[in-house]
C-alpha cells in the first residue's frame, strides 16, 4: 500500500499553506500591536531611541546618559548589530517603527520554523507551526518585544538549519554576526558542541570543520568588534558577575532575571510539556533509537530547558526547540497517519488547538492592555527637556523609569537604568545610598540627592509613594511639575 499523501505536500497546497500562514501571522501581529499604543515592556523604548541616535550621530563611543553606571567607563554596545537592524525603523514615529520591527521578526521566526520542517520533510509542518504559535502567550509576548532576543532566536534557528544540512563553513559568518548582535552568542557555540558530540557518537567523526568554523567566526567577531577591547571587558563582567550573581550582597534585578515557580513554568508552556509527554509515551510503547538530528535537538532543548527553569527570559528559546525535537522524533509515526482518515483524532486535535489559541490570545491581549502607557512619561520628559540645561542630571527612584524618559528626552542625564547591577558595579556605596533613597529610608533625601549625585531635578511616578513622602518633607525640594501619573521636583541648595 502506498504511503498516504498529506495535501500540504503538493506544490500548490504548499504555496497555499505559506500564504495562509503569512496572512494569519500578519493579522495576529497587527491586531496585537494595534491593541495598545504602548510597546510591550520598557527596553524597546531605549533600543529604538538609541538606534535613532546611532543613525543621526554615527557610532556612539561614549554613553553619558547613565551618569553613575559602568556605561560611562569604556562603553561597549553588546547589541551593536541589533541596533543597526533597528535603524531603518527609526524614520518617523519610533513606537510604530519598533512595533513594525517586532512584527517582522516574529513573522520571520514562525515562517523559518515552518520552512525548516518542510525542508526536512517533517510531516504536518503547518500543524506543528500552529502548535508553536499557540503554545504559550508568554512566548509570543516575548517575541513581540522590540528586543534582541527575537533576532537571537532566528540566528539559532538558522544555525540549526546549517548544521542539519552540513553547511559547516556558513557557521563562520553566522557566528561572527551573532557576536555583534547579542551577548547570548555562546548559545550557538553550545549547539555546535552538541552537534560535534552527536556526530562522534553516531559516526566516530567529530565534524571538526563545524567546530573550527564556529570558533573562528566567534573569535573574529570578538576581535573585530567596533568596540574592541571594551566589548571583551563588558562581556566578562556580564558573564562572571551579573549572570552568575557574584556580588557581595543581593542586587535587585528585573523580573525576567528570576526563575518561575515550577508550577508556573509548566503552566506557561503546558502544550509543549503535553507534547513532550506524548513523545516519551510513544517511545516507551515502541522503543526505537533517536536519529542524529532528533538527538541533537533533544540535547539542545534540554540545555534551553535548564536555562528556562533558572531564568524566565529563556522562555523565548525553549518552546521552538522542544517542538522541533518532538516533530523530528514523532515523524516516523506521523508518516503512517492520515488525518483525513482519522476522524476522531482530527476532532481532538482541532479542539486542543482551538482551546490553546483561545487561551493564548485572550491572555495576550489582556497583558498588552495593561502594559506601560507611553503617555505616562511623555509630558514629564518633555517638561524636563524644555526647562533644564543640557546634561542636567535627573534623579529617579526606579531604575526602569530610564528607558521611557530617555526615549522622550536624551537632553538630560540619569542616575541608573537598564539594570541596577550597572550602578552597583560602578560604586557599591552609591548603590546603597540610591537604594535607601528610593525606598524612602534616607533621613535627608533632597540634600543627599544634590550632594551625592549632583542632581538638581527629581522625577518620580506617583506610584513610588514611600520615596515621594520622604522627599516632600524636605524644605529643599520644590515641586515644579505635576500630572496624574508623575511629579518633578527641583532641589535647592541650602
């Protein structure tokens, strides 16, 4: 009996599946981004503004906007290529430009995932892509941010395709560009090392050319980087101190730098876990040896799973590689199935995908509605720009105020942003003073802000009540701006 043919394998149906998937992705991205005037998260405001400055002023050698962080000393842009990618989107409205960029990267990731499955004749590539699309609202949300992580994931998928097709030499330019793109480039090295190990296990050949190409590309990317040698020092600090948390005292970090509770980590990617369990069940009932490709994807997905369980931001990496593994591992079973003839199976699959889609996108749109509204900062930032001198320092009680203030006002300098680690590494004593000030614990906040940080102006959201209550008690702090969300104070010397 001949093997049943799935309709999407025919050339016309394949073209139709590409068209349907593209339209679906365009519609979802447009609906999602049109649902709110804000960018998701705060970092995108910084990145798109930085890229605009890069376009208008050229290579940024110094970064004066964070006056009390290590960015002021031997500055290096570890997202340099990412910021170059953003430059074409800095003409016109920056927020719209950032949304267009995020949409294009999101669409590219899903289409490349689909292409990779089709390229290797994995059965039902359209359904696997839908599973990824509906696998997790948090996953889609993270891809929809104007950040480097989406482009980083695309680079890893391209690297996977090159490894699977044994185009080892192409790993050199990819690794080179990855170093310039994002500090997460060691993920590609890990993938290559796993590929070499799998090759040795199956053929007793290590694919040394693959390892050499990736290694030389990485080394060249580091040495030929526009910010060499500052980039080396910055990466060393990031990997050995910030990522490993090697500080004398606990430093507050962004939410994404902490792990999920185990139950939450499973709940946020429940569909992926269910398919992994199904794959395990199939191999327990019908034991068979994994192919080299399946083993490579399995081992790399395990690495990403460990990272995801340790640091929640890796949720944008684990689902696609976990699903690539299951697609490869279940492909022998899928080849014997024809969903057109499996009536009840098709019904169950349709129900599961419908429920997953409903949950993913209702949750997604709710989260997008409550994201930071840019107007919260815009009026106050413009007031500072128009009523302060160039490079006047503005004190903020919350480190993630910086991206939005900088987005609307690069006229001033600020105390801290993009992470409290950078203030602590600059001066632990200043970090301690800032921390006590921001919590409203310092007995003389106004004069300390003036004398210690040289800041004559203070910006604060009204939500920072402890800080504002302490500041308002000082006779040296004069409120000069007030709106429903924020206040600005001028500090007068005694």
